[in-house]
C-alpha cells in the first residue's frame, strides 16, 4: 500500500547491513553531544549500546512525550540498545570494562578525570583492548589549564565568540542562541574523527584516544573566525546574511528576501511596482542614506509586500537576480512532497517521527533502525552477549545496585 505524500518513512530493519555493520559502540554519553554522535554511527549501521545512569539521561525529561517517550530524547537515541548501570556501585566498573573489551569504540562526554576516578580511564581500557577507540568530548579538551571547567552549550556560545559576533554585526544587545550549537557541532565532528580512527585502525590494527573540544569545534565551524581574528569590524560584503529581512505577505505568510535592503532597495522597489518618485527621496537615494533611514526603508517594503497576495505571486514578480523563499515551520516542511520523496523523517514509534539520515549511499543502507529504548531494556541480553555474564553474575550485579532493572 503506497504511503500518503506526507507520511514519514518506516525505520530500517535492525539487521539491515550498513557501512558500519560489525562495529560496536559503547556510548556512555548524555544529553546532546555524545548521543547525537552515536545516533549518526547507529544510522550508519553500528551497534550502539547506550549506558544510562540510574536516574536516566536528563534529556528524557524534555517534553513532549509520545507514548511515554520524549521526542527530544528519541531523536538523539533512536536505534540504540540500552543498559542501565550505576558506575559508582560495586562491580559496575568491571562489567563496563568487559563491555569495552568487546567493543570497537567507547564514547563519553564526562569532564576529564571522571573515568579515571571510576577506574575505567581510557588508558586502562585500551591496555585491556588495544583495538579500542575511545572518543572523549569535553568543553576545553583533555589537557590544558581549562580541562576541568564545566561546559554547557549556552556557556560555550558566550565564550567562543558566537554571541559577541551576532550582537556586534546586528548592533543590538547580546542574546543567547535558540539551538544547542555548542553540542551539535562537536557531535558531528566527533563522528568524523571516530570514522577516521576506524579507518586508521584498519591499517595499524591499533585504536587510539580521540580528544574533541567543544570550544575548538565551535571555532572550527565558524566561517567568520579567520575574519574576526583580523579584528575586522567593517563591511562583510555579499555574505552578511544577518542584514537580510523577512516580510509578511497579504495572506499572512512570511517570506525571506535575500540581500541587504540598503543595497537592493531600488531593485526591490522597482520589481514590486513601487512609486518611482520614492527613489528620488534623499532618504533613499544612496546606500549610505538608506542605512541611516533603515526603519523607513523597511516600513516602505513592508507596506508594499503586504499588498502581494502570496509567495507564488511574489516569485513571479521578481527578476532572476532577486531571490525569495517562504518561511516554513518544520512540520510545514515535513508535509511537502519534497520531504516525502527525500525521506526527511522516519517514524520510529507510532506518532513519533524523527529526522532521518540526510544522505544516501549506493552501497550500504543508512537510516534509523528502531525507537529509543526504555532505560535498562537490554540489560541482560547485552551483558550476556557482549560481556559473557552468567545469570548468577547478573543477579549479583542487580543485588549490588550496579545493574538497574528496566524502568
């Protein structure tokens, strides 16, 4: 039966081969940076075992919940197996080490030193399993004077220049980012580093410790970093997208108009059929004058665009050199034929779609392979299969509080 045009894709079968089939990832990380990294590896076919603390990953509490599972948590943890361990309880560190013995990658985003205090530091784990790749994501890196500083995405945004730059070029009070860039970019770069380490291990047969700094990751992906390092505070040319504006149309929708209106006002005005005499007004005759009277420029364009009934009409009015696009919400994009054709989302549980992998390979299936597991859902199966634990050992671990039953 064909899917309706806006239906999300179903998840891939768990055993569908992918590029990383045969790779096992032991994921100790929490919240966003590590979980997003391992979600990407899971979509590539890796077996990911999420090790969750007894009180659960805090991202489970982010609303809304669908069928008892948070949508936010599901997006970051879909397709992973789940073991719940209290790493401070007797026997937990040893059983984790046994899991690492049979893994290819261990991923963690604790502050440097936490694993050392638990007796499962990267060097010790790699001594037991020389092929193990340990990837550590931290705010300021595994060494240096700031290694133990706390690091949360909003703090990183403030410290690495993201917020300062936006406030400076917009000429307004600094304000926090609406998304967790400080976690997302390190997650993607960590996945790249892990893939590189796996490729290197294929040649050498030896794993390594991968050190990912959130702060360095944010500077690395900042396309204005080199410019700002020159202390440049002037014209940013064609790429100053923060000067572009959105306008309402007659039907109540909004559109993004590409270009700085202080530069493109004459072209916008003429294309929209504005009164030619306006262009002779001294306030609007030059770029400098329009910059000084930007509020008046925007008010004129706002009034003219409100007379345009819809985006299709607007696109027909504009010449090739002027670009516009409708402003959409994520649900509106997900309901388009394009989203259905590309497979923008996958429904991993009834009524719970998540973003699907954004790329395709000719050889090897890529995609989410199941829902987010209940905390501790795979305790016994994983520890039997991977750590070779007996039922008596599992019972003892539960009795000691190291292995926490599903909840």
